[in-house]
C-alpha cells in the first residue's frame, strides 16, 4: 500500500514560487530571465520529455540566465525544437499575469487591488487563478508580502484544482531561506504559508479532499486540515486512488515508451482506494508522518479493511511508502469474516501483522478471542492468533446461529 500522504504535498499543493516579489506583480513588470528549478523538471516530465534529456537539463538547475539567447546556448545539443519551447516556457522567470474589470493602487498602503472577474496566469507553472477580488500587499521597508483572495478562489494546474471561499498567502524574508546575511539574526524567520478557508475542495485524478480550513507551510512541507466538527458532514474527507499514485511514481523514472506497458498492466488490476474521515489532520513531510484525530474512520479497498479510532497515525519511509499504522483510543476494525477492538492497534505493513493491546477482543467466525495482547495476521485467511506467557488468550467457541457480539459501525 502506497499511502496518500503525498496527496496534499504533491498533487494538491500548487507551487507558489512565482508569487515571490509581489512588488513586481503589482507594477506589472515581468522579468525576462530563465532559471531551471525542480518544478521545471517536474513539468517537463509531464510534457513527456525523455529521462536522458531531463537529466541533461538538470545540470542547469538554479543557474540564472539573463536572456533567451544565453539560455538557448546552454541547452543540451540533442534537444528538439518542440522540447526547447517547453523548456523556455517552464524555465521563464516571468511573473503572474493578472487581468480584472477594475484595478486600483494605494501607494500609502503599498497595495494593489483587483476586482471583478480577476484572472491570473503563471506560464512557467501552468497555473490559472480566478477570483472575485485579489489584494496584493507589500510591507513598507520590510520583506513581508501578502496576497488575499476572496469571493470564491479557484486555482488550476494540470489535473489539479483547488477551490475555497477565501485564501491568504504570506511570505516573510523568503530570500533569506537558503542564505545567511549579516542582519539575518535581526530579521523575522523566513515564512511562506497558504491558508484556505471555507468550503475547501481539492481535486485531482489521484483523489479528492474536502475541508473547512487548510494551512500549508510551504517551507517546512507541513499541512494542517481542520473540519467544522466531528460529525460525518463536518469532518474533513480524503479520497485517494493509491493505484494512480503508485503508477505516477513509477512513471517518473521511465522513458515515455515504457509508460504504455504500465498503463496496460494497471487496467487489469483492481484499484487500491482509501477513504478517510477525521475532524483534524496534520501532514508532516519532513517527519514522514500523517496524523488524523477526532472520530477517525479509515476504509481501504481491496481487502475491505475498516478502522475506527480516536486517533490514527501513518508512518512512511522516504519513498512515501506506508510502513506502519498506529490507532489509539477505542479502536475497532473490521475485515471480511473478522471484527476486533482494543485500546490500541498497530498495523505493520512490512510483516503484515496486527498487534492489539489493552482489552483486546476478536470475533472471527465461531471464535471469540479475549486478552490483553493479541497478535493477528493482516491476511484474514491465515487467522492465527498468538499470545504470550504474560498475556494469555481466552477463546470461546460460539454457536453457528449466535449473533455478532459487537460491531464497529
């Protein structure tokens, strides 16, 4: 199982690098330089450039070219004209282009306001932005800049789409993030955040997310999602197609001609999907963890695994592959032919085992197991339970017509 943690920090989080330097955006003076970044390379992969060409282009990463001719001279000799045009587009340092029915500026506040059918486009990131009102503010004599969108905000990039009622983008001393300056100790710490509020909907071919409030820390690669309450309608909802996530991860390392084979193979397999409900979630890419709390429900197919708990934490490796699931607080889970509950449960994806701890109970077919600690295989068909000398298991054989002792939902 490849987990959906990367949904928020890959296919949902739209790149906001082009917004840096909003003074340029306000005055409408796009630069004409070129710079290859990790985002540039990702976009070129989506355009279908070969792995070999992208590897050569990667040698130019983070170098600044002042004009088109200088950049073309530095390009690989083997690049085609079509691929060259794609590279020019995604490496351009041109800032966002904005059009609106009304535009006003406030020199005292160092702000610009766009109203009515506001549309923005960032060529190098393939991002389209629409909203009813957009306000750009730069702090006087400071490195603080903000962007406010309201009246319905929508951003699109490739197959990704984000919508919300309001959005606030903030950056502080962003230019000091990767370099030290003489006055760095006196300046506020670098910050780059995006907050989206009210009816937040995030869509992609790999999954969807619904939430009331989302706060993204783009420097720390950290996301916090909040719902309205713990009710079914008020919780955040995440739907992920793990098969598509895995396929896309593999395709990034393949040549274009190999992708047809992957596509044909994936069509013959049952898609792996996850639906997760929670009142709050914290996704931390640096720690490779995803924590969900507040009446958490997690359902995975195939396998029909359903887990209900007060808190569920997912632990991943550096490749974003799920290693371990820990569920605590009145845990209950179901699989075909088996239902279990305990104070806490650990699901080990490496050993394919489950450890139930604290008032553990399992009902599997005609057998009812009870103990302080019970080990199970994730595969229901194996169905072997193990205890130890300190935690013996009590087993009761039930009648064929006897109803279920307990259920999770």
